[in-house]
């Protein structure tokens, strides 16, 4: 590389460092956000720093007793070989985050928002495999859906109502975990962004989950990418910086790329997609936030009736994670 190229990379490196160093002193003011549901606030940022970006953030109040979390359940054919990829065993049926939210509502669960969660296998041409495996640790309503993958951190809800983001070790007793979904890696610990900017950062759409200091809030963030001049994506280091800016103390990087999706119930019969990618990819698992109604708390956790599954009207996004 010539000297001019090296100089440009060095300038970019220091610009990113300076940007996120300044961000530590300019935390987002959540009083400027919109409360889209009781206990759930939404913030949107359209910025050109350090490049064009569109960022959507939900802050969920974890002190409320009328909000709960759900994720994908075991498929009825759990454990059988995948018909279109027989070297892997079925764990879950892939569905879009839109389908996940609307199917929950059709089954009597007052789901308000959903965001994509775990990576999975197989992810290769033709990209349309019906089922998913190797999600990392996924626990749904206290039932293990998939097993631990070493060094992969998880967002966890315990049966005591405690919230954690951490790596679960293989020797641990999992009986106290009510829900778990797993990402790729930690990006923020004890308020410190992990890693370094990198001279040639890999920019992509990203999804992050974070907990505020004291676990008062869950911060869910999506950043669109791969749209030149509109939203060009971020590195995992930058995602950690943005999570910190919006109040996270600890955070992990979830599945991203074309999987990145954040939807909320529109109050009628469909969803409003907050991030700007118009396509919906069928993913292995989503994380849903739902309302618990005092007179029917148990029925909010279990389907009231069987219903035909909702199918997404839009095609899957182009491959890439």
C-alpha cells in the first residue's frame, strides 16, 4: 500500500476513536424518545457520523412486571435429520420476526415487539433451508431448544426474573434459566467497549442487545447497512460504542447482516418495521417482548388456540451476515 493509502486508513482509525471517546460524554437523553408502549421507548437516529447510518433503539423497562420475553420453541420434529440438510438435526423452524410476532398474537399472546436473535446452521446456497440448528444456547419457557456453543455469550432471563448477559459454561446447571438466546460475542463489558476500531473495519447491518447499569433496562439496537449513502453499516467495535451511548453497560453482538430486523405491533393486524431494510429473512430465532395481563397471566405464556401460521409477504433478503 502506498503512503497515501496508509495515511487515509490512519486518519479513519483516529476519527473513529475520537468519535466514540466523545460519545462517552454525550449519552443519549431518553426523555427525548417516544414511548411506543407502556415500558417500551423508541429512539431513532439518522446521522452522517462517522458515515451515513440509520439507528433504531428500544429501551425496555425491566422493573415492570407486566412485560415478558419469548423466543422460538422446539419444532415438533426436533432431533430428526433435516430433510434438506440431513447432516444436521432439526431444532427450530425458521420464520421471520414478523411471522414470529403475528403468530404469537394469533395464539393469544399480546406480543408488542420482536427482534432477530441467534445465528444458525446451515447458511449456504440456496439459503432457504426450512429448519435451523447450531443456534448456540437457546432456552424457551425453561426447555432447552439448542445446546451451548463455547465462548458464545447469551442474553438470559432466570426463573427468578433476573437478567444477565454472559457466557454460559457447559458444566452449569441450566434448570434456573427461563429464557436464553445466544449471539456471536461480547462488545461491551462494565461500560468499556471491547476490541479496537480496526484499520479496515467490516461494515454490516448489526443487531445488539445490552443491559444498563443495575439491569434496569434492556437496550435493543439495530443499525442498517449495505445501503450506500443511506445507511452503510458499522463494525462490531462501533456497535459497542453506540450501545454504550444509548445507556448499555454490558452488550453482545447478535446475528446481523440481512437478518437484522426490528418490528413492533401496529395496533391493527400487522407490524411496523422500524429498520429500513424492506425485506424479511427467515431466521432461526427472534426475541419477543409481550404484555402480561393480570387476569390471564398464564394464558399469555401459552397459546389459547391453534391458529394457521402467518407467512411473510416479502422475499428473504440477499445472503450475507
